[in-house]
């Protein structure tokens, strides 16, 4: 690189990072770099030393013939930079480097009367980093402690531009939720801690976490990330934990969230029905309290060589909330009250990190933690009208979390060559063990009084095991030469899952009504049509059972060159290729993909040459692997059948009595969704199928206005390049659905005798017209202006995002119906489900304002704020029928965009209502308005003081100070489940609101 560029490009990545300034995220995921230049007559005698005074780490390199120097892959922290000439110190500079950053320094040596004196040209605060082109933020735990930010990684991600809170159906109450990045679904993100990916590999929902006190720094990548990162079409949440130093330190913290300081939740009512308005959701009795403690110790086992950091975190959590026994939120009101308690050894986190500096150029790190928790979850009867909690129904032990262990190495072999490697394993459990195995899941969607509804003797549910294991290997090589910084790397993951499931008692029962001329759809056309002229009550018996062990192998390589073309222009040229392979319970591969070589391109240009502004842009293609949940659904030998009966009553467990198949026989009254024979690759994956991918374009401008203010604006465009989803129409094999690219011709084989062997001569290519699916469309467009202020005592950021997310499907999951089956949602299962699907997506928030920061009132007292103003999400009205009963168009299930009006003129005069005579109302996606705007204001105060030479801190955080409780999601199912024309009495009622106001009180002692 040219040394003049280094001189101009020194930026706030060094100075502002010491203030906790949120800056664009760069390539590296665990370390940082320092580079720079000197301007002198002769470079041959110059060396530069970088020393971390906390650990004694010291590296020395010689200045190149062009006057440049670079320290690669340094641990984050504060460094003393010393410039030496002929053994004499001629310049010194202190700088702080942040996660993933490249901090640039410049030194000018000017002769004066035969003596050289030095001028450091870049020692000014600036928000411009000319060496980066990607988007996001980097923020450390010091700055987060100054503001009221909830202590979970999602809350950190929501500080970044272009992120919004995801749908509540994908997370438990008070768990922190999940975030949507750039319009993507919440199941398309990746999460890393100390280089280990900790994403939920089953469905892509959420991340493995550690206590906030363990974190040192966060990196949130919202777009434009380099070829080093992959397997995501959303965003990246990257964090590093604390490490030990030469100074021994002990810390104790306590954080209390008392339920007595939490406001009551809201109550929603149904829109009507035969009974008139009734209570749907009742959160007025919900309670949440948490007492959390940490004890940590760190120091040097061998000074300047061997360091450790260890932390234990006992937690006592009480989480009580109203819920639904059936788990089908669209049609079930609150009828259970859940009390969850986790404390003591059942909820004890421990973690440790050991760093061994073998030499100043070679480092080995060990990292591990256990975040296992066993939560006792007891379901009680609940009268949602009065809020009265009744008798206990069932206790379930919820096993969550697991163990992580990793070893990593970083070696600087020369001033130009650096090698890093890592190996690690994660084991995670998602198993639920219920105590009551005598009471099935029961749902009654009929529009009758509560006293007439059939209920279970318990809370239902499933039994089984759900455990994941992920082995990870990674190696990265970095080589600097002339004006280039070349990186190459390879990483591999071996994901294993063991997942079995069966309904309690072997059955799940759903009671519903079929209106006159109403249809229960089947696989080959209508399963049953009500021709009686009166309403008929029926019950559906779903038996969903099976599972086993299966695996996913992921491999990727990348190459990337950061090329300083001129003093003012930097180009980043990267390529990445991924391979995804999934195997079922038999060990045979059932899906395999090799992606195209994905480009990751970027540029950064200083238009004025003064280092105070830059224009930048990126283009990239990103791929998402098939989730392990797809293995479970497609290749684990699941049996999934639903049989419809008439009935004359129910027993004490809620199971029906006097049943009779609606169409005469069980076979004629049954829908077979899956058979217990694992799919083969030839039947499950179309030969032409390519993995899910998105293209992204970003262009932006940044300007340092003065020492305190900076301004930036960026424009983003994302689109789905290739969608991958399962097609389940009659052309697919009867044994399974088929993964394909919607709207494209596809070739596959059949297994219609269900023996996991392809039928002879069944290979065929089907045209896009035959399959009948539209091409997948999903576009995200955004404009994001941002203003930052960084003064001596105040730090503030104001971000506005205008965005539009539109298309005919959301992505990996389906928020508007709460479907978490990543990669195999009901989208594209049948052509009818896509008719009317084009519209604004659930994560579309047209306007979002974020304003957060902190102010030092005195040296001891700091106050902080965090506020968000957001427009609402689009609303739809889903139906359960379709104008055509052609099985090639509409299958046996699925939410449509057509509502049956119960009008059917007898055009043929034969006393029968033909399908073609029915009148439907077209109700396309997003045509029913939006939820209200939401405003949230959080405030905090931090007071630092000393007691007997112990540094103390007291904190007070108040969330949702104004106690605004606007509706954030509501029931969008207009018709009852699989019962066209039958009005869902709960349509339009609120599911969730903003969290009520609550308070956190914390204390910290450091000695």
C-alpha cells in the first residue's frame, strides 16, 4: 500500500473505538489489525513495535521499502506503538483497536537543523475508515454498559441500521426474540463467539449465548461482508469474549429484574362469532423476574505468557405466562397458564478462556463453556376471562443449551505471512420431557361457548429427543505484498442431529365445523364435501411420529484480495464457494449442493483526498444451507397422517367417541403427508436444483463534518436470486415432496411404492408450466441516513431507515403464519398457495427511527437512552379454500388468499353446489392494513464509586418508560383450520404487544 494513503486514512477506528463508537464491521471475526506508514528520506533503519501493556505481547516489524508496516491478527485492546530508528525511539502513539478493524497510523519525519522531529498527522477523531466497504457496527461492552440495552445479543443487533425485531412466534416469552436483517427472515442469520459458529443449526432461529459479563466486544454485519463469512442470507452477529491480562482482577455482579416493578400486560378480544366478542389473549397475569449473579477471575498464570479468564453465572429465573394447550396459536385462545422456574445447579453457566503466547508471534487459545439449563415448566388451567389460574395439568422438563469447546492458533511467520486455525465442538439439546402421558393435545375451533368446547385433561404436547452436535474446523492464511493483502481460507462443519417425536397418547385431535358446501381438501381433490345443507362437526386425528439421526456436511473455501489501487482507491475482490450435503437416517445422501463461485466485491474511494470522506460500495452473492430441520422432515422416516371423522362426544381425556370416517373408510378419509420411508436424493432433490441465494448491492457515502459530528448514508438493494423450497403436488413422488427452484423446469424420479428405492423408468423432466409454480420473488430496498455525535461527555447516534420488502415469499421461515420449518414451509407446496402471495412481507417496516446514546453528567454519573419509532407490519386475511379443486393446483392443506363467501348459486339446477359455482373473495397478501406504529423509550443511569479501594458501580435501567403497549402482531387467519367458509372467531385479535414497562437494578464490584 502507498504510505500517503495510510497517512490520510487514519480514522476513528482507533480513536473513536475508545469511546465505544459504532463503526462499520470489517472482515476478521476474532482479531484486529494495525497498519500504517512513515514519511522519511530513508526507510532502511526504521522498525515499528506494537505492545499490549495488559499482556506484554510485543511484536516488532521492519518498515518496507515504501515506508509501510502492518501488524496482522492482533487481539483487540489498547496498544502502545513505538517507532524506532537505529535503536532510538523517534515516535510513540497509543491506539485502541476494535474487533474486525484495521487501524491506520501515519508518521511524518521532518529534518530541522539536522535533527529529525516527528509529526503524527492522523491524531484526530474521524468516523471515516478508507480500508472498509462493508456495513454494520462494532460496539464494546463499555459503551453498552452506558446505555439501556437488554442483556441479549438480539438487542445489540437491533442497534444496527436495517434490523428489526422478528415475529414473536419464533421465540419464547421474555427470551429476547430474534432479529430480521435487511428484510430477510429471522432464520437466515449466523452467530459466532470467538470464531465458533453458535447458530441454532436445527432451524436457524437464534444463537447460543453467554452472559453479558463474558462478552468483550460485538460486531454486527448487516451487509457487504467479505468472502470469509458465508452460510447466511441475512446478517452476522459476531462476538469475542474477555481474556486475562497481567493484572489479576476479580469481579462480582448482581442484576435483579423484580416482577413487582413490571407493569401488567394487555388483553385482546375476538372479533365476534356466534358467542360475540370473547377474550383471546390475556397477558394481564404474566410475570417475569430474574436474579442473576456472576463471579469472574482473570490474570496471568505465567506473566506475559499464559493468561486465563473464568466466569460462573448462577441464575434464578421465574417466567409465568398465559399460553395455548394446542400450540396452534391461530385458532386457540389462552387456556393454559405456564409457570417456568429455573435456578440453582439446573441453571448454572460456567465459561473460561485460556491464552498461551508461546512467543510474541504464536498464540494458542482454549475456549469453552456450558450453558445447560433444565427448566421446570408446569401448565395450569387458566380462565382467560377472569385471569384465574386453576389446577396443575402437567409438568415438563425443558432441556436447553449444552457445551462448547474449541482450540485456536494464530501464527505470524513473517511480517507478511499470518496463519490461523481453529477446531471446536458444540453440543446442544432442545428436548422436552412431559410428565403427563395420558392426556392428548386437543384443539376445538368450533364457534361455540367455552362450556361446550372439548378440552384435554392435560396440556398435551409431544415426547421425544432433540439434540444437535456441530464439529467445526477452519484455517485462514493471510499474505501481504506490495499493494495487496491476500487472504485464503477453508472451513468445514459436520452437523449431526438426533431428533425423534411422537404425540402424547399417539394422537392429536382437532375439532372443527364444516359449513354447507364446505370442503375438506385432500391429496387428490376434495376429501369430503358437506352436501347436507347444515353445519357438520368433525374431528381430525393427526399422527405425526418418527425421526432418528442424520447429518449435514458443510465445506467452503474462499480467496480475497484487498488491493490499494491508488492512494485514494481500495478494491476488495473476493470469491467463495460452498458445498452442502445432507444425509438421512440410513446414512445415504438425500440432498447435495455445490454453489456457484460467489463474488464478494467492494470498493472504497476518497473523493477529496483529505481522508474526511469516502464513497464505497459492495456487491455479493450469499448462499444459505439446508437446515437440519429439513433432514428431520424429509429423511428421518417420519409418518404424518391426518384422518377425519364425525363423532358423537368425547371422553374425559378429550379424545372423541363414536367416531366414523367422514368418507366411509379410513383410507378415503385420510391424508398422507409423509410415509415412514426415508427419501432418496433422486426423489427429494430435483437434478437442476440450486441452493437458496441472494444478491446484494450497497452504495454509500460517509463524511466527517467536524471533530464531533459525522454523517453517512447508504442505499441497499437485495433480491432472492434462487429460491429452494419443497413442492408437494401430485407430480412429486408420493413418498415425499421434492426440493426444487420454483418457476423452473425440474427433473426427478418417483418412489410410489414407498420402499426408498426409485421406481424404474420414473425419471422425468417437468416444465415450469406443468409444475405450475411461479418464480420466487423477494426484494428489499432501503435508504439509511445516519448522524453520529461523539463529544467529550456525550455520544449519540440517530439512524433512519426507509425500506420496502416485497415479494411472494419471505424466506426460510414464514412469519405471518408462525411456521418455523426452515426451508420447507408451505410456500410453493402447491400452486394455489402462491396465488395472491405477492405483496409486502411480514418484516416490512417502512419507516424506522433509532436514537441512542449516553451522557456523562459527572465523572461518576452517566445517563443513557435507547429509543425506537417504527411503522407497523402488513396484515393479511388467510383462507382455507380455493376456487379450483384440481389436485395439481390445490392440495390437502395450506393457507390461501381466497375466502369462501358461503355463496354458491345452483347454476346447474341439480340441487348440488359445484366447485366452479362457489363464490370466493380474493384477499392478497398485505391487503388488510398494518399494525400500529410503535414507540419505545428506554432510560438508564450508572453511578461509579469506591468503597475500601473496591471499584463499585450501581445501575438502573428502565425499559419502555412510557409503558406504550401497541399491538405488534395479530391473528391473520380469517377462516378456521381446513374449513373454508367457517369464520375464525379470533381473526383480527392481537397476539402480542410491546413488552410492558419493567426495571433492572444492577451492582458491580471490581477488585
